[in-house]
C-alpha cells in the first residue's frame, strides 16, 4: 500500500463522496487534529485515514510501517514548499509535476521547480 500526505485544505477540496481516496493510506496534516476529527463525525475514522499535526511525525510513522511502500505528498502549497526548500527536502526523492498550459487566476503558489537546480530529480509531464 502507498501513502499520501495532504493538508486539511487539500482534503476538503476532494469531493466528500470520494474521500478518503481509496487503495492508499490518506494522511491529513492539520494544526487541530481534534477539531478535524469532529468534522468527520463522532467516533468516525475511516480505516485508511491518519490525522496528524506534524510533517516529520507523519514521515516517521509511515517509514516505520512495513505495509507502506511509497509516500507521496499531494498538496497543499506549504507541504510542497517544505519538500522543496525546507528541512524535509532531504526526504524527497523525486518530483512529479504536471504542466498545464493554461493561465488560471489563483492565490496559492509553489516556487519554480525548474529553477531549483540543487533539487532531486524532476519529472514534468
């Protein structure tokens, strides 16, 4: 089984009927795990969902779990930037980026991957 790490807002962007994403362990990082748990309903925690408040803790738990093969970070921007520039950079092996050749109005950004020459391998599709 693979694991995906995401922030709370990324979780909320997934349609409710589709979450947690199937066939993988979903790790949601939030500053308020107790409050987040309440949004799921009393006593409800799907089997493939782990709620944590710390990126480092998530990586430690996932690397210690023999059932987890690969770990992917799927958003949001602060997690991406932690992987690209922060202390967690040493744990990143590969960036898989999809280029969308269209302009969008947006308010969230990550740093330019192609200009970061000291980074791990980059695959752009």
